[in-house]
């Protein structure tokens, strides 16, 4: 009725009156973003497809452009002023300010974040590394410099350039560590940096990034030192640190 010519657009004033008269159960944050989007185009209209994308939590290119053009002023400390938040929501807010460069993206992430699926990849990798270390430590009765133990080097998880035919070793060496210091350092960085990155970018991107760093480490050793065994998840940790450095640069520029 409001779009008799089936153009897919209605005026923002018409849409606002529709929301008011029918009391649509629309998230206030999403409504604000939709109005910002409408004010970002020349005709001041609401697009049906953009409304569908917004309701389904999709980010359209036109929406991003409208926000980037600064058509609607937003208070920069809006999330910091939120009160009555539980521990987890405060952590989500911290992640938003730590990872995302602009206020609108932070607001979007904060309101759209869901606990399912949880950031399980980095937690699972770290837990597996701890379990493997404890098992070998108890078996060998050695908790530092385990690579000096002959039985440790016979593990099917350790990578050595001479074992290149056993392709799984290119990745499984990330579960082995030479001692408590290496394990503690890697586990701490994985949880502090990897979990926030996984919460924002998702399990697929972060798992690919981490495993790519691990694979790069074993390939590098294969080229540079044909005699050296390789253990530890440092390659993946370096990849996470590089990704976090990119976020630090973007947040600082923003």
C-alpha cells in the first residue's frame, strides 16, 4: 500500500510513522541504523532489501557507505556509557573496542554478538596442548627441555624435516612443547589475542590464520635447517600477533 509502484522504496517519514502506528518490535539500535541509512541517500528513502538485510543482521555495502559518509552523528562513547552490564557483556564491549576501528562497527558488533557459536577453537587448541604436555611430562618425568629425551623425539607429533613424508607432522607439532615456559607463553598469547579475534572474525578465519602460521613454521624449517626438530605452536602465535598488530594500527588510525 505504501509502495503502489513496487519500487522497493518508501520515504523515511512514512516508514517512521509506520513503525509508530503499528508498534513494530524492531530493535532500537537497528531502527537508528536504518534511519541513518535512509538519511545517507539523496532521496531519504528506506529500501525494502536493506530493511531485510538489517533485520537478518547482514551488512550491506550501501549501509557501510552511509555510515562512512558520516550522514548521522553518533556519540563516540555510547558503549562506554552502558550501565548494568553483566561480566560477559562487559567483555564483549572490551573486545569491540580492542578489535574494531570505528564506533558504528563497535555498536553493531556489541548488539549483534551471540554466544553461539562460542570461540571454541583457540580454547580447544590451548587445552589440547596442555593435556599433551602433561601426558609427556608425566610419562618421561621431565618438565623442561623435553626434546633432549629420546622417547620424546620418537613421538608421532614432532616435526622433523626427515619426516616430511608424514604430512600430518607439518601441523601436529603445534601440540608439543619443550617446557613449561614455552607452553605458558604460547597459551597466554593464544587466549589473550586469539579469543577476542575469534569472537569478532569467527572460527573459520582464525583457525585458517593459526594453522597457516603453523604450516609456515614447518615449511620454513624444512628449507633453513634440515637437521632441526620443531615443536610448539609459536608459528600460529606469531600469525595471531600479526593479525592483532593490524587491528592496533586500524584502531589507532580510527
